[in-house]
C-alpha cells in the first residue's frame, strides 16, 4: 500500500518583479495540460504588492512553551522574525527568512489533551558562512485564543498563506485564507539511477531529496532504474494523466532517455508536454547548472547544486524547453536537450568514462589527458543562421554578418546485475528530523533522520523533559480524499508489486529500444547527403572541436553559451579551429567557468547562432556524442524545435532577497 506524506508545504517564493519570461513560467498551481486535474477556480489575483508589504502579522510563542515570544511578519519575499520577550532584540539574529530558502511548512498539535495551542513549523535551508546549505526548522506556538480550534485556524491561515506564496498561487484580496485555497498535491514520478555519479545518487536521494519534497507536500512514486534505456521503456507505457511531472535523479543521460521515450509514444504530441525535471546526481550535470543559474542561485557543485535544484523543484515552476532533432548517418533519429559534440569535447567525455568513480573530477582528468594528446579533425560544418541574433546579457558592439565564419563576443555569464523487475517506492513514510514528530496513524514517533551528517538542528525548538510531543495536524497535512495507508518500507529485499492504479507500465526486461519513431517533421533539413539551400553557411577545415549546445551550460561549472535560454529557439554553435596551442585551449576552458571565453579574443574560437546545422566529419575516425552519449560516427544533421518540451525550473531569478 502507498503512504501519503502528510506535510503540506511549498518552496522558493514567487517572483518579485515581472519579467518578459514570467508569463511562460507556470507554478504547480497553474496546470496548462488538459489531461491533468486542474486547481480549483479562484478569483483573479489582486494587484502585485511591494516586497515589503506585510501580508500577515502576529505574535507567537515558541516550542517548548517556556521559550521566548516572537512577532512574525510575512511578506511576499520573506518571513520576518523579531523576539519580543524576555527582551526585545535591537538587531535580530536570524530574524529574516527569505522564502527562497524555505522548502515547506506544516501545522502541528500537541499530544497532550490539556494543551490548547497549535503549532506552525517551517523548514528552511539557509547558507552557512562557508556557503553550503544546512537544514533548519523553526517552530512557533499559536496560543492567542482559548480553544484549540481557534488556534488551529490561525496556524492553518499562516501555513496556507506561506504555501500559496511558495507555490505561486494568488492570495484572496478579502483576507479569507483557508486550506481550501490549496489544490491537490502535485504527483511526481521520480526515476533514480543508483549508479549515477560516484554511485551516491540513491544515498543522496534518500537523505536529501525525499525529505525535502516531503516537506513541500509533493506526492511521488520512485523507481530505481536497473539498466540502460530502462527509463525510456517506462515512460513509453505510462498513463500520463496520473502524473504532474517526471523527475530524474541522476546525470543528464537519464533525462535523455525520458525525453526520447516520451517522443517514441504514439501520442507524442501530448506526451512531450509532460513537465520533466532533473535533480543532479551525475558527473556532468549540465542542465542542472543551467537550472541553477535560471533560478538566480550562485554557481554550485555536488550536494549544494542538488539542494538548490531540489528547492527549485519544490516551487514547481515550468518553462518551455527547446529540443534538437538529430538525424544520424544511418537515418535513425534521436532528440537532444543538451548538446552534440565532436572532437575534443566528445573525446574527453567518452575517454573519461573509465574514471567515472571520480565523479565530476573525471572531466578534469580527462581534459588534462586530452590536452596531452591533442588531435585535430577535418570536417565540414554547415548551418542555417538564425534570423535574429541571440539576446545578450548586456549590449555589445555590433558585428557585421557575412556568409563566412562569424565570431561573436557574448558577454560573460554572472559569476556564479539486473533484475527484470524494478523497485518502486511511493510516498515514503520519511521521518522528518524532529524526534517528536509522527505521521498520522503512526502510534510511535518516527526515528530521527540525520541530515548533513548531524543531528536535528535547532534542538531547542523540540523540547526537553516535560514537553508533550507534537504531531502533524491532519486537516492541513493530508490532502482531501487521501486514504490512510499502512507503513511500507522501501528498503526490504525483494521486488515490490506495482498496483494497477499506479500508472506504471508492466516491466519489459527484454524490450529492444529502437531509434526514435516520432512523426515530427524536420522541415528545415533536406535529406542527409543532398545539397543544402543557398542561405546556409558552410565552413570547412581542420577543427579541434565542434559543439552544438542548447542551454547555457556544458557542465555544472562550464558556461559554454552564456546568453542561451531554454526557449530561445536556437542551437548555439561553437568551434575551435586547428592552430590553437594547448595553453590557449586550457585558458578557454578555464574562462568557461565564468562564461568569459568569448572575451579572450582567441582567433581560433568561433560562434554562430543557428536554427539547423549539418556536420560532415572528413576524418575516418572520431567520436560523436549526443547529450554525452556516444552515437554512430559519420555525417549528421539537426534542427531545433522551439519550446517542444517543458522543463521544471522553479521561478525565474532569486526572488527571496528583500532590498
């Protein structure tokens, strides 16, 4: 049986200022797909409020009850906390909680019958002085009324308001804030590659991802993939109407499988609209790096990048995603969300596979080895230039256009043993890091889940001798109509049986995955091997590398196309011609960490924005990759399909900072 996580919460706060991309970003509360259950109809939102406009204000006690009292003020950007007693703070420490750092909230009640107070708890992930995130909780006692029912209503009002802000849902103008404003919890399918990165993907998922999305009140099923193309097989048979999103917990390769599986379906036109997300537990994590930048966070790696992307996922904002249709020499076709590479980049990617145990450091070692044995490749690159040049972060000097090699200078980015059955876990009864918290129907408190290598933070919030334990308030914690289910351990040996209502297809252990059968036409591409139209530009010569990239990042810390956006409708072509020294090539990759490689003035570096391209290697041997996966060597061509997919990105920018 499946367990519904009882925490109602949310994620990073709504955007502070309107932007051109804002209308394309949708929250969990706004479901554009007709096959999904829509949120309840609500009145039009009131005019936007200033970031400092108080939405709620009140006085709260603390848990345990003998602690200090606080004045709380909720704005659209942050929760302000000021201690009132025993002595007001002139300069409150930790008194500002940006909503961008909040994963969710819940209401609690005491198990002591004599306690008429209700409790309001928020879960936050602030940065430490060293820059890493650490989970903390803050619990406040709602005790201004004489009865529990009145105190519970006030605690639920605060929790509902905060959840609406985090999910981007409008608050009513009449001040009536009740749990009825909240739609049903979004239902996600999580696909985890347990061998991702250094083999830490499952551990990180269990210790960090699942607790956070449980705090955010998201419902989920989880499957560990067991073989190559397992994810592709799964999504080909999904009942998509039962899901609000598919999220991969791995590197970029697993998302490549998911997108191509959706496009292989007979109903691919509707299937490809399914929002997909990525939580980085792989080696490269390029798309996650772009999502992290889109969300306004500082550049991050490893666990910090995972926590940033998890916070953004909890918010649920989605954005159109361009997909590149790639036709290979044999005529087979696949779809790419990331890159097509030839030369140095693909050599490093594939040759560093033997160093996979090193995690992201494999690319550093692979780059050093690649520089030591630097090769050049003769080939022909042709492309259909974009009619509109890509938007740059800031204006740069204009450059003439010509049907020849064009080198632009974009501004740098801101600093910054397989079983035929798969294991499925649905809404794990994950213990939140409070020793006194219990899930509804659980007779005993859940054990402590230690995060970040330590015990529960802010232990003072969780009482001492004589303090009655708290349990979640079922009226706000459990979504309407949720059945009470028994505790189910996902870690028992043996493969669980997937219920018919799960929306998952039966296992297909021996399924053969063919090339994409999607019927989407490539109207800009003539047949491979035939002459190109006259408005195409052709370059021929010796190259060190050629890279065609869609998003901004080639790796979590490599910004290959600083000006790229998820839905700009462009494929960004970068190439390096022969004649570059090893030292100069190294400088290019070091500058790519800041996105400033185009400002170095390297004469061998070229760039063009295109809508389609054709690559014809003239060297008999070499390596070609699509989204980091090796494909057949030979001529290929590709066309960009703007906004074909949908990516879960969270809100644009980082709106959690108040001026």
